[in-house]
């Protein structure tokens, strides 16, 4: 078994995590809380949910269905060559799962953090237990359990870039867009029935959780090589869990990956797994995974996917976004706390949404313009986000009840692409 060196880590990251190629594909992952429509405070058994979804058969759009430790459902799309095909396929798959749950009185609920229920650990896989034990040992018990069991997001997956120069541009822009996306789509002002003082409590949880693996990779003043920055980040992060020689999982060996390397023990498989336990808001995995967006009401999940794709993939929109986000590129904390009530974030969001609406037809996604424009008029142009719609106290009925109309209208025929397996811990 070949043991790794620091240079091996760098070469792996450059060749795998930052593998370049012609841009144009897009994927998305939507996470959902599951609620009982008769009682939003009731806990829903993960086994019950999995049984109902399994009985309905696999989604026809190619999405992979997985479950988070608190019972949240995640649908991970296949990679598609355009937004229209993604929207049709993933929207259909979300409707498929929704319809599987509805006869049993369950519904998908789009919130960045469970607004009513405290976290309940329901996972059986030993790696999730190791993750929980790691956060306990590291002193992040509250944030760790909340992240694992009570949060949900919309994740956008976009290409690294056509070449090294393009990859650097897209890497920087994705980070600069981060606070704007946090603010514009903030949808978690409540946690376990109480206001937290944040528009995005989900982003607040990630911020206070284990900084060595959750803070942004690109720091203020860092203009260097993205692969080098990700290598440093990975080497400096604590090892969360290891797969032992006997085939078992062990939590928190008490060292960074660099310290583990110095022992001559980890191999490339260990590195690959270690990288999946790092959760920065922009994560390179052979594509750029944007992880900072709160789960949204069912109608609006396509909006952040469309906006982020337009701003990174369309050259004219990207130039506008680069200029608009420069003043707010590192304002993650302000975005989580104030959302678009912060004037500089609101100004950046208005410019970015206008550029995205203008770019979508050039990307062959004219059908998404009305929905993005509706969201912009309802929220962005008014300095608001869905967090501002949430009442001060939890209602007696669920926040999100099943919708009676389809979640999406097909825009194009889905691409025949094969789903990309993207194993994740959260």
C-alpha cells in the first residue's frame, strides 16, 4: 500500500478536485425536512419515511435519494447539460417523493433549520455515530447535532472551469457570491421554536461548528492557487474518523491530516474520505459545490440553482457579479444575521439577480425567467428573504403543507446523463 506525501496530496487535489474541462453541466441537491401534516411538532420516524419512498420506486428523473442523520431527505440530481433539463428532472423527482409521502399524512418542508423540533439522531450507519462522537469530543455537541439532524439546504454543483485560469476566476467568484446567496435565500430565523436573531440560523450553525472544516477556504487577501489553498485546508483539518484495518469506524484519532501523514499511515483512499468530511461553503470535488443556501419553500428551490449557474456560466453576468460582490465578498456573518436588510448586500443581490435574469435566455433557460423574476420582485427588490415571511411564533399547523400543483413544469426533455455518485456525510 503506497503511503502519501504532502506533494501527493497536492497532486491529487489538483488532478481530481480541480479537474478542468469545458463548462456547461449543472447539478443540484435539495434537502427537505419531513413533517406530519397533522402535527408539525411530532417527530417522524426515518424508517417510516424510507419505507414509503422505497415502496414508490425509484424517481424517474435519475435523482439519488439519501437520508440525513435526523431523517431529512436529500435528492441529488444527475448532472445535466442545461438548466431546463435539470429543472424538469429534479422537479419531477421531488414531486415523486412528495406524492409517496402524502397518503400517509407526511409532507416535504423547505426550511434551512427545523423551525419547531429539536434535533433527534436517527442514523444507523456507524460513520454517522462517529461523526456525532467527534463533535462531542471536540466540544461542538449542540452545533454538531443541529447540523446533522436539523438543517437542510439547496446545493448547486457547477463545473470547475475550462482551464486553470478559468478555474481561478470561478473559484473566486463562487466565494464572493457566497454571502449574497446566504442573504438572498435566508430561510431559517427559527430553531426549535425560538427566534435566533439570525435570518439564516443554518449559516450560523455552520459558522460556529469546527472552524477547521466549515469556514470558507478562500480567505480575505488570498489570491493564490486554489488547489494549494484547498491542500492547506485539508492538511490542517483534524481527522474526523478513520476506517480501521478490521473494517470498523473509529472517531477522532486526535490529529490533523498533516500529522497523520507524518506517521506514514494514510493512503489515497484515506485522503479521499477525509475530503468528504470537510464542509466549507464552496467545496471543490471535481466540480464546485455551493453549500451555503438554505432550503426553500417548494416553489422556489429552482431559483438559487438558476441564479448561481447564470452568474458563473454566462460571461457577461459573471462580470457584473464580480463587480457587484466585491464590496461584500467576505461578509458571511452579516449575511447570516441581517440578510438583505443590510444595504450593501441588498445592492449586490439586486445587481446579481438582474444579471441572472438577463443571462438565462442566453443559457437556453428562458422558461425559468418568470420564476426568478417573481422571486426577485417578492424578496430581493424589497430587501427581504423568505426568513422575513416566517411568523414570530410557530403556528399550530405546519409551516409547509403539501402543494396541490406540480413543483415544476417540464421545460425540455431530460438529458440521458448517468447520475454521478456523490457520497456525502451531510
